[in-house]
C-alpha cells in the first residue's frame, strides 16, 4: 500500500530539478516584482533588465537544444519560468512567442543555417522573434489566412503580401515568423508556410494598435506589400507547413496557460495576505467563509489547471503531438478561467482597495481576459474538444 502510494505520488509531483528551477526563478522574480513592471509600463519601456538577468541565468533558452546554446530542456521547463515570474508579478510575455513558438519551430524544422543564425541569440536573449498568424478577416479560422507567398521565377526569391493584426512585440523583435500560404503546384490549393521576416525589410510596415491592456509588449497591425525575401527565409519544408505551424501553436497554448497561472497565483496571494490582515469587527475578514471559501475555490481551480498544464507540457516534450494538442487546449481553457476568477475574487476581497493603484490589482482585470481570448477563444477550444475528443458533429 505504501509503495503504491509513493509510486503514484512520484508520477504527479515535479522532479527535484523542476522544484529547484521554480525556487530559483521565484527568487529572480521577487527581486523585480509588480512595482518594477508597473514602472516599466508607465515609462513606455520594456523590461530589459529582467530579460537580461533571466537570459544570463539560462532561463530564456531553457527549452532550446544545448548545441545551440540552450538548456536542453523543454516546454515543461520554460512554462515553469513564465509561471513563476508571473506569480511574482513580473511576467515576460515575449517568452511565449520568442523561445516557445519561434525557437521551438526553428529547432524542430529549421535548416542548419537557420538554427545557427537564430537559436543561440534566442537562447541568450540577445535576439528576439515575434510571431505573426492572426489576420483581420481570418480570426480563429486559419484556413482563411490571405497572406500569400509566391516565387519570383527569375531570382527564386519569395514575395509576401498580406496583413496581420494583434502581433506582439514587433517593435523590439529582430524578426517576425510570418505564417503565409503558398500555392500547391499539384492541387492548386493554398498551404501554410512559415517565413522569417527581419524587422527592417522593405515593404514590411507596422502600426501600433491602441490597447486598454497595460503591458510592456505593444500590439501591432502589419502590412506586407510584396516583401521580398531570399529563398532561405522559408522555415523547413514547404510541404510540411501545417505540421510546423501546429508545432508552434501547442507550445503557445501551454505557455499562455503558464502566463495565466502566474497571474492567478499573484492575485490570489495578494488577496489572501489582505484577508489575513484586514480586520472588521475585531476579526480578520479571512475568518468569514464568504471571503475564505471563494479564495479556497480559486486555489483549487489553479492547482487543477496547473496539473493539466504539466500534462500538456510533458506530452509535447515527449513528442506526442496529437495528445499534446488536446491537453494544451484544455490547459489553456482551464488556466484562463481560473485566472479570470482569481483576479475578480481578489479585487472583490480588497473592496475599494482592489481598484486603487496602490494595490495594483485593478489593471489585472483587463490583463486576465487576454488568456481567455488569445491565442484561441474558449469557444473554439470547446468546439475542438466536442468534435475531436467526443466525436460530436462539427457546427462549422
């Protein structure tokens, strides 16, 4: 009985290495915290100091191959880094797109030259890459992407034309991994392909989108007007674009879940500490079940979402792409819901103080919605589970 219990526990709890990573990243996050990020956003800047420190400690490239300067780990390790920084109040959103999506795609499918050119810089933080998939008229339907790439028959160059919207961090990224579509010579249909587009490439224009969201990473609309790229800007195999695309989307969902978990934990911690100290009628408000039970419920939901996130990361790192896709979507939905509820309950616990700048929770009301909306809506996840997992007929 004891042996069975210990065996079951070892399959659920994190390894000592993962626990040590959590503790080390938490210590780094604590040195910066919510005040640091608030100041950076207010100044219109970027968390360069935190990014540099995280890079120097090997955290940014923990998922990338060792032979290219990374830590040799996986999305499991990278998600721990983002979650712990978020729990300290100082998440690095560019971790989702630069090492997680772009780094993973290049590491798995890029040419040797692309790996040598990009992975060492992504690993040590000296280079960053944005990811461009969303379009104004495509929404959640990636089959409606209209950004197209065609060959110049004379030079062999690629010419990209199209628009993207809500693309994070393009102003600070050295390049953007753009999802376009090329024509299949055999069928005439369009197939997805990924291209590395350097920031200052002629014809590659950006316009910042005004957002209510307070974040260091700005959002942009992109216009590609016959952007000329060399033949080697194409990542991997032209005929494997769909596989390569989903190799980046699953880590994106897992990292979004980690982002949401960190925010949820931060909000819950602030609320719990307040409930322990704030006294009304000679007793801390946390002694009242009307306050205590919703906070306890939030803790349970966060822990459940974390378990699914860990499952998704493990499946992905073990190469189980189909199973990882399902788990990543579930993890993203569960973590996003847990985050929204935790932030809402935290603000409610603090009452009027929850809306003040001093306590810094009100801005999270908007931020917490991000994980519900991006990179895929909860409704599309429910669609996915209903017809992929349950076998129900599609409604679209």
